[in-house]
């Protein structure tokens, strides 16, 4: 059982590793690193295998998924949930559990709130228990930074409403919740909770330069660089695509000053430069938007749809070795 914490402040990513990986983007074979990955790992480049059609923008998660109509944020408006499936999915750092919003049995007459009966996800670190809200500060900071950018993008795109495919973008906002029952140490673990997005989970781009078929999402990433004067890039865009809008979750903000203030997915100036080396402006990009003058592809950031967590760790020989290093760092930070 989980209950809303005193502070309302979740992330979801499928981490399934197929035997043969398919990647997208433009001209990835121009880097020696990518060619080596093709030979050693069986990576297949699908970018030139078929022509992109005008129907690409119409691929929906579901025609009409559940999400807030009130404002920019999609968030937990109910205050209690019950577990349906433990370790239902996983991300790079966290287990994802399947839950359902429900009435709190400790509150007589509780009706479960406005989301009663709807599905949500609860996430906790794979290594180390968390009892303080501050462990999620970077998650919340990235979402709030992304929200400011998205709000400006929505206003910008409203000026071009005559363009086919223009939608509103929303974002899942994390909430820090705690277990309703203490653990063996007598403490209440802190976790992340957010509404589950209905339908197929879509990956629009990554922080390594990969992008799918959505020109609209690519424009959002390009706009973020322009909006922030070249200081930040919003990317790793993923979530749901519905008839009226997109709902994003788990965004990455990359910083030009290499501060890594937005977490492990922040690949800094090299990541931003690499992203734009792969980027091609589509019908929603404005030719006047700012972008790096001569972006160069990085041979330390392999082009892939999954999130690159670190330039340094990203060059590790095997995924297993990289995960061991990441878990060791996380365990150290949680002590």
C-alpha cells in the first residue's frame, strides 16, 4: 500500500533488450562507432529501409487516453493506491510496480478521490532504500524545467494551428509518496507515483540523437534549445500520443555548462552538440530558431533509442558491466 507523502513533488521506461536492436535517426553510419556496433552487436539501421510516410504523425497510443484536461500537468490527484503487480516493469535505476488508485481503508468513507479505480505506477530504486524526498530532487527539477519549456512551445505552436498535426503537449508530474506500512527497519520507504498512460508507450527521441517519426516532438527539442538561449536541451521524449495531445514522462534536460544538475541523463555540452548533429528540421521547426553552428557527432555517445546515462559509462564494453557500475554508484549515494 502506498499513500501520498507530505510533499507532492515518477518515471517510466521500458528496458527490454532485444537480441537485435533497431535504431532510427539520420545517417548514423557516418560514425565509426556505429559501424562497429553493427558488426559486433547485430544492430540494424532502419532509417533508410523505407520512406517515411505522411501518416507517421497519426500513430496514436490509443485514440483517447486518460489524462488531465485542466492544465499542463498530468498528476496524481488521488491520495492512496494498492499494488496489483510487483516489479511489473523496470527502468535503468528503478523497479516499476503496477498499482491502482483506491479508497484509503484507514479513512472511514474515503471514496478514493477523482482517480479512483484508475491505474498508476509506483517506482522505487533497485538498490538501496530511500526514506527522504531529496533523493528525487533531480527528477522533479527536470520535469519542472521541461514544463516551462513545453508551456512556451504550446503557445508558439498555437500560432501555427493551421498546420496539420499541431497538438498540445502535457507532462506527467512526479509525486513523492511513502509506503503505508514500515519496512523491517521500522521506516517508511519513499517512492515515486504517477498516473499510468494508456495505450502503447512511445519513444519519440533519446538523448543520444535517436529520433522516431514525430516531427512535432523533434521540434519541441529544437525549440527548447532556442527558448533557453542555447543553455539547455529537452530530449528523451517519450509517453503517449493521443488524438488531442501528447503526454510526456521521464524527460531529460541536458545542460550546456556540464553541471549535470538534471541527473545522469544530462550528457552536457557534448550531448547537446551530438543531438543536433543527428537532428534534421521538419515542418514544425522554425528556421529562425537557434542551433549550434557546426554540431559534431560524438563517438562516445552511441546512437540508440534507449537513454544514454553517462558519456563515461556509456563506453563500457557490455551492458552488464555498465549496470554493475551504475548500481554501485547508486548504492554509494544511498548510504
